[in-house]
C-alpha cells in the first residue's frame, strides 16, 4: 500500500495543488524559505507534524515572511490531501520530494533551490537516475526534422541509453516514441496533463513494462501554461548528461528559451542538429556555446559526444551570456 | 489537562442529563489520547459501552481547541445516527449531520451549514466517500478542515474481518496516507486478535488499543439441534410465547424469513418478515413496531442489523446456524442490553451447511465480468463512460457497477475514473487468486467453528468469548450447559410437526417469468432484442417447494439423487398444487424439459402427472446438443448462451393450446424461459412452467 515519508507528507501538505485549494499552497520560494529557517534550527520538515507546531510557526513568522495561520491551515488539510493522493496513488502515481531516495540527486546538484519541491510521477523512477540524452525541439517541426529526432532516439534505444523528452507534441513526441518503439527507455518530463498522458492508450504499456517514466513538477491534472513549460525545461536539462536541440527559432518559443537558460546555467552540455535539414536558426545556438551534433553516429553515441566534449577547445566552452 | 478533563466531564454530564455521571473505564483515556496527543485510537468495546460518547466529546473538544472551526468526519455504514445518539449530541451542543444516498434532498442544506462551519460532526457512508460526485460536490469543500477521522465498524477494514467491504479498502489506503497530525478513532464491537492486528497495521504502530470485555451478562444461551425445518417450525410455534418480551428470529435467506413468518402468522403470532427486498419505509415501520414491543418478533435476515438498538430486546432465536461466530455474536449481542435476562436460542438444522456453502461459493463476482470490462477498456483509447461500457459489454448496469466498484477497491486499481469516463490505469493487474483462496479458507474455518459451537459441551458464552479472543473470558454460569438443564424446552410435539409439514407442502413458490434477455447479442433466440417480447414470454408458474425443505424438498432430493425416480407422492402433491392454483387459460396438455444426461427422470414424472391431471403428455421438445449443467454457468449471459440452440420443438397439431411445461429443479430459470420462448414461437398460446423445487439461496 502506498505511503509517504513524513518529510514528503509535509512537502505535499504545504505545496501540492489538489484542484480545490481554499488556502494558497506555498510556492517554491516560500517553501525554501520555510525549510531553510527550520534547518537553521536543526529541524527537518517533519517537525511540522507535531501537535504544538503553531508556536513554532509564529516564532518564524518574521523571518520566513509566512503567516503562521496560513501554514497551519495547510498543515491541517491532511484528510483532503490523503483523499486526493489516494485516488492518484492507487492509479499508479507516486510523489517524490527532496528527501526521498527516488528523487534524482542531480536535480539537487544542478538546480539547488530551484529543484522542484515535488515530483509527481508514473512508471519506473529508477530511469531518473540513469542520465541520458535530452532531445528537444519545437512543437511544429517539419516531417524531416521529426524523422531526425526519431532516428537519434532509435540509436539511443539500441545502445540502451535513456532518452529524456518533454512529452509535448512534435519533436518531443517523436523522440519519445522513437526510443520506446525501438525497445528503449525514456523519461518524459511533462508541463501539463500528467494523469491524462499516463493513462493514454499509446503509453500505458510502456509504463507497465518499466520502459517509461513520466514525471511532472505540476499536479496530475494541471493544464498547459507557458510558464509551466519553462519551469519544467530545467528538469529536462538537469536530468540529462547531454542535450540535443533538433530545431528552434531564434528568440522565440520554449525551445529557444530553454536552450538559452541551459547555456547560461551550464546544466548540461548542449548540442544542436546541423546540416541541410536543420533550420538556420540552430546555428545561432552554436555561437552561444552549443556544439554541432555529429552528422554521423559512429559507435556508442554517448562515447562519441563525450570525446567531442573532451577535444573541445577552452574557447568553445559556453560562458554565461546575454542575448 | 485538568481544564480539558473538566470540560469533557461537563459535556458528558450534559449529554447524559446526569449531574453526577462519570466516565466509564477507558472513555476519558481515549478522549485524551485523541484531543491532547492527536493519537490514533482503536476501541474494541461491546455495543452500548459508549463509543459514541468518546467521539462526540472528542469532536467537540477538538473544535473548541481550534477556535470553533473544523469538523470531525465519521465514516459509518449506518444510515444515520440513532435517535437517542442525536439527542445526546444535541444536549452536548454538538451539531451532527448525515449525508447518504437516500437523503439527497437534504444535501444542499447540509452543504450550506458545512460551508458556514456550523457542523461538528458529519456522518458519511464508505460508499459515499468513494463516490466521485459526492467528493467533488461536498467533501472537497470541507476536507481541508477535518480535525479528526472516525472509522466506525472498523473490523470491515480487515481482510480477516467477517464483514469485509470493498469500500473499506479505500479507507485503509487513505489512513496510510494520512499525516500523523490528524487524530484517528477506529471503533468496533467485534474483533478477534487477527482483526485487531490487521487494523493496527493500517493505523500504524503507535496506535493506542483499548479492548474491553465482550461478555453480556444478561444473555442466557442455549443450542438446540433440530434437523428438519418442520421440527424447527413446530418448536417456534410451541415455545415462542414462553420467550420474554419481543425479539428477533434470524434466518439465513429471504425465502426462509418469508416462510417462517407466514407459518407463525397462521399459528396466530404477531410476527413479520424483515429483509432487504422490502422498501425502506416498510422496514422503518417494522423496526418501529419492534422497538415499541408492538410485535412478538421480526423474522429477519442480516438486513436487520447494524445500528438497530433496542435495549430491552428480550430474545434472539436463530432458525439456522450463521456462518461465523462473529456474525452470531453480533446478532445475539442486540438482546438484553438493558435487561437482567434475555433468551438466546440457536436452532441448528440439516440445511445450514448447504446454504453457507452457497454463500461462500458465490462471494466473489465472476471473473468473466471483470475480464469483459477490462478488455473493453483496453480497446478504447479515450476511455468509456458507464453507458458506453453497457453498449460494449453484455452486462447489466448493476453488474457493471459491481465490477467497477470492486476493481476501484483493488490496491492498486486497474481502473481510474476521470470525469465521467473510466480509463485503464498504468498498473499491473490480475485477479488476486491467492486472496480469494485465503478468504474462502477463512470462511470455511469460521463455518467449522460454528459447527463446533453447536455441539459445545463447555460454557457457551466462554466458547464465544474465546473464539473472539476476549482476554476477559470466563464461564457465565447461566447458559444451558452451565446449568446442565435447558432454558427453553427442546421438545416438539408430533402433531405440530405434521402440521408444519403440511404447511410446507402447501407453500408453493411462484416462478416469475423473465422479462429481459441477459444479452442482446450472441443468441439466436433473442434476435438482437433486450426485452423478451410478450409473444415469447412464459406465464407465471409454480414450484412445489424450496429445494431441500422439510415439506416436499426431502422427497425431491431423494428422487433426484438416491432413487432416480420421483415418487407418486410428488405426483399427487403437484396435481393438488395445480388444482389449488387453477391457472387461466387452463392448460390442455403437458410437456417437459428434456435431458440427455437423465433421459427418463423428468419425462416419466411429467407423464404420470399428465395422467393424474387427465391431460395428454406430448414430449415435443428435444435436446439436440449436450449442454453443461446450468448450475455450472457463472451468470445469466453464460446460462442462456449454454442453452442457445440446444433445444428443438417438434410441432404437433395441438401445440397452439395452453400447456404445462414441467421441470424438476429450477435454478436461474433460464432453461424454462428459453423453452417457453421456443414453444411460443412454435405457436403455443400460453406456457405455464411448473417445477418440483426452486433453488433459493439469497441472503440479505
């Protein structure tokens, strides 16, 4: 039977959106402030489950800038959160928070305070710990580009290398299915609709056979927003050993913004698709510190990318930039 | 802490209207654990001990602690709190409300009060809690403010419980996810060690367990073995008057409740049948009569049970032996709560095991239903609503609901409701065969324990308490075994037994004609129609007896299994039944259901019956294909499917006239339905099914 660690329970009580939340759950930064304050006092989040918590919260009000009333009310919504969580966990969903073993350590290392407080997931969580190649690109790519994404994903699958994708339409979807249909493994980091996608006809069997892990920092029925899409991009990059941009448009759209953010934060080495079929805009990323993805894959792709990295000149390594 | 105690005591005294009242052993300890320490508490205390006092006062104190905000949620299979409980709550200043499927018209009012935070305690049924509509409309609004969860009849959580309910599995999962800052109170009156251990695991290691003595000093127990129903009917007629006050006579099946009540009525007793087939208002009226001693007894199935509280119930007699000690103890525990003495008699009979065996066999829904629904969902990319499932799968709405409820209760569940649609969840699923075997074995062991109890040569109360792992078990000194003499005479007189046999022999059972095919497709006879058209339907028929009963039932059983021949007594009995009944239009000929396995048994009987009735016997129905025995078929669909194309009617010149269609034992009734349709198709104007016995084994 599904159960949560006390620390995860606290994170869920404070931060989870359940679809009807009369009291606004804490934002990422609010939660960070609260947990930091507790940590300074030698407490872990689970202390908030003790009976006399209100006095502690009052004490911290000034520094955390969080109303003790609000936090207390959130902590008391245990029945509602348990009822809500029961529905989803009984359909196979799990929740991981910072303190859980399933929570990928790379997210802490690379994203630090920006590492999402909660990850909602379906499928095999061990795939999150295996690195992999992120394949990203726009929703509206040409058939040729989709084919490129699929081909690269196929190769990853043949070489038992995890593909990490955003799970959106277009390039994301082509990469995901390219890996899965070839018998490979894939992590989908979703910006919206986790529950609907996890129960979809096409993906259910892959989840069941442990080939796929779908995660999202947003609650299982949240809708799409541009902000959410950007918020989840960092998880894609942070999980991956390398990232490949199939296609982007300079200065426009989520792919561009995500790639730029990655270069600035140096979460993971970035490659871009070049060659006749690739859009010219891809070349702009080269100027910003990305590398050209090899036009021919020879032997293990991971090794090939690694040696490209090592042979790279110091000058080619991306520096924080302003565009 | 003193102020908390003082406040609790004031509430208790206000509630009981007794200024000097004090808490019973354990009540305050439980309240304190819940309110002061937000702990989880399991109370195993007999009914009437005052568990509701604990949760009323704890609910009130938690709310007062919280600035008069928030409420306690009570999950209980009872439809409502008992009137006396509500009155007590009112005196404590506690506002309790109920939401269940039968009071939808009150939901709006309750909702308004919930939203304005005026309710201290909300009672919901486990079924409501699992209902998505209720969750969205009501529960979601108040769930963030629930200060305490109370789980009534908590033994239902346990797989090892006698009364396991699928919706309680969900409650167990919610408890596992519930953070420890929400206090939980689980209560039950009947739990043996294994059940207590199971509940403890669900509630967590920290749970505070309180277990009181179960014995009820007022009960005087006696067991009487009277194999035939006629003897037991005669016993009731002879001794009902000597039993104190008003009471309950429990039977295992609805048909038995009806019969026993009818027999006692013919003997001049003021008794009524009570079972789940009766409308709610009727049931309430009957309960009211019993409560006010306006009847001698209700003859009831388990439907008269949880939540019925009559402190002065004078006796409980079991016409048949229940399936487990826990069931039995719960039922007899309703007697003598406020009395010095109450008489408890267990009558055991020859049919007990057959009935219990049947309940055990049919406890789980057919796997075919589950597989049909899962496979339909697997083939539907966008999921299916209930109506869409109905179209895809040949199952009734009820059957579909039952399967979906069962599947939703699985951990994890293979189905997920999203909006109005059901989709498959990405979790591995297969029917838990091991669990079904385990539970079936448990039911067998419980049955065996009751068999031993029937024969017990040690104190009867001691036996029951030990079976329930009561640490306070001791000999009662007042049961028939302790006394060494009967409390009520076990004697029956020959004359009354003969009358009972006559009564049973005149208690034929109507055979209601089927109106719907179980399926539209796959059967040639129904031609894509769900409804059986008037022109193909049978008339209402009759069965001479209930299978195995003490009237004709014994002779039918012997004829079928021992002699391979139905005696002339049965022919006479059937002919007499036909004369009493004289259906219109009067049948002009007799035919019968053919069998390849026993080619002579039924035709031979039907021929002799026809002779007796002075009608021609025309065996015009032929079996053209061997079928599997109908009783092996799992559901209506398979039962009819099994019969599809198995029979052929050979027309003869008199076929248009009304006819008696004879069979020996009727189970589902589909054989008679299908053959009647074939006869009607071949031109018969009216078909009256008549059978020797009907299998009726329905509890509830």
